[in-house]
C-alpha cells in the first residue's frame, strides 16, 4: 500500500484527475441507467391501486367483483415505456450539482490559504455568487420538477457564496485573524440562512439554516480553542437542542441525514491539518447519539438499536486510535464492510426503515478513508474520494438521495484534503472553480429552453394535429 510520503507523478496525476472524473462518472451512469431506473417503466399499477380499492370496499363504494375485474385488467396491461424526455433533466441536474460541489471545494481551498487576502477571497467568492444568481434566472422553475430543483439549488448556492463574500470583506476591512474571519463568515451565513428560511419553509432552506448554525458554532469553537476540541461537543449540543425544540418535525429524513453528515465537515474546518481523523470518531459518536435521541422521540426501535450499535462501535474506536497502525486497518475494514452491508440491506429489504440503514451505512463508508489516512495518508484519501464517487453515482442513478448526499459530503471532505496534501499554489483550486462553474453553465444552458427539448407524446401530437386541421 502506498504511504503518505509517496509523491510520484503518477499518483499526483490520479489525484488531480479524480475531481474531474466524478462529474464524468455521474453523467455516464445517469445517461446509461437513467431510463432503466427512472421508475416509470417498472410501475406496477395493480399493486398501486390495490390499497385504494380496499379502502373503497370498506366504505361500500365498490364490490369484490369490481375489485377483481379492475386488478385483473391492470395486470394485463403493458407497462408504459420510459420517457426519454426525463434524460436531459437527470444529466443536467447531475452536472449542475457536481459542478456546484467542485466550485465550493475550490472556493474553500482558496479562502483557507493564508497567502490570499480576505479582500481577494471576497472578490473570488463574489464573482461566483453573481454568476450563480444570474444563472438561476435562466432556469424556469414552473416547467417541471427538475427545473424547479435546479433553480432552487443554484439560487441557494448563489446566496451562500454571496454571504461568504460579505463575511470575507467584513473581516478584511476590520483586519481580523483567520479564526475571527471564520466566525464572521458563520455569522453572515446564519443571518442569510434565517432570512431564506423565513421566506420559504422548504427542506433546502431548513438544511441551509442548520448548516449555517453549524458554521457559526464551529467558528466560535475554533476561536475559543484552536485545536477544535470544543467543536464536537458544541455541535452535539446544537443537534440535541434542534431536535428537542421540535425542529425534527420540519426536517425530513433526507435532510436530517445530510445535516448529520455536515457535522463531519464542520469538525475540521482546515483540510489537510491532520486533525480530522482523530475527531471523526467523536463526530461518529455524536451522529450515533442523535440517532438514539431521534429513535427515542419518534418511538422507532430500529433507529434506537442502530444508534446504540453505532455508539458502541465509535467510542472504543476513538479510544484505540493511537494504539498502532493495525487498529486503523481493522477499523477501516469494519467501516467498509458494515457500511456496504447496511446500504445493501436497506436497498433490498422493503420492510426495513430504509433511510436509517442508508444513513448509518453511508456514515460508516465515509469514515473508511479517514481511518486509513491517519497512518497511510495518501492511500486513505484516495480511498475516501473513490468511495464518495461510488456513493454519488449509485445515489444519483438509483434515486437514493441519502446515499448521494453522504457521497457529496464525503467528497467535500476528502477532495480538499487530498489536494491540500499533495498540491501547492492556487492553480488547482482555481481550476476546480472554473470546471465547476462551467458545469453549472452547461446545465443551465441545457435547461434554459426546456420546451424545445421535451418531445410530445402521441396523444399531444394527435390533439395538436386535430386543432390545426
């Protein structure tokens, strides 16, 4: 296995190619399998209407013979063919989300380098914000679900980039330290997140407000304790308060899973510092504790049991982290095996709580690279990026937003860490931003004229011909 001191040109080329391959991989898998797994071709109409027919039977609206006739008719019908019109939104969404992730990673690397003044970082983030806000105006949200989601995400990211630019400019004018700058950015993000949340109460805005609160608490913790030891406890308390204050009824399972994954990012605000592996396991313990609390409040035994098992695994692992390299190898193998098993279990079993299995499995997979990186830095980081690519691809193709969300979070951790460890200068971060912005631009262009891309159904074509005649 390669060690952390390996700096061959081949390894660096692989590391540089990984951020680009992630976008290409998503597009390839989405284009190849999008129609196969879109869901429309495998819709069992008979099974879908059976619960409604049973309900109407109890109400006395239909008789048993009528129910049998309806179900028998639906079973003989040919499933509808997949609609190729959905292919363009799938590819465009994958390209836009991947580009947004690359741009965010590039901006994070740029503003975290001490040779870049806050004013320069503000200009850099401000240009990206203006581009995103302008691009969101070219996507028509009332055209369809894909356009609406893309419009929301691009506008939301533009507002976040604008908040970062304002925070950097304020820190530059007041000549603050990097720690104080992080706190100012967190405060501005919290204000913007609260405004967006009050304006539109949707899962994306809820997640943005929670992530902004995490950034604010993390900035304050880093300012108090530069080693970040306060951050894990503060974030855990924030999550507990959030759930106990009835915010849990506003957070759908997917958003809660993404929020728990964002805790792993917030624990180490400086990629490449070497602190993340040591604090990843306390963060995993915090995630387990939140699962236990949520399971107890919602009276879900499966959620409670999974949280207890994750807690029993995370705490001994955190204690044993400094006892030798073999511990990291065993822990990484355990995370990989159990994480993959949980995701497969949630994928195959219809009767289990799928989001619980996917959430816990994705967290374990995300920690695999961190466990390896504490001893074999380069190999662990490459493993982390590869696992993130796999999760993003599978989650995008098979419509598993939890798996894809944790893949995005893992990529946001390992890609900056890998680049900061192996590359110097500003060329790579600027390249990531350029590639990411270009991806968003291409996606917006693909969806800016949706009516010309969507083919009409045979019924629509026939009606149009009749009206013309």
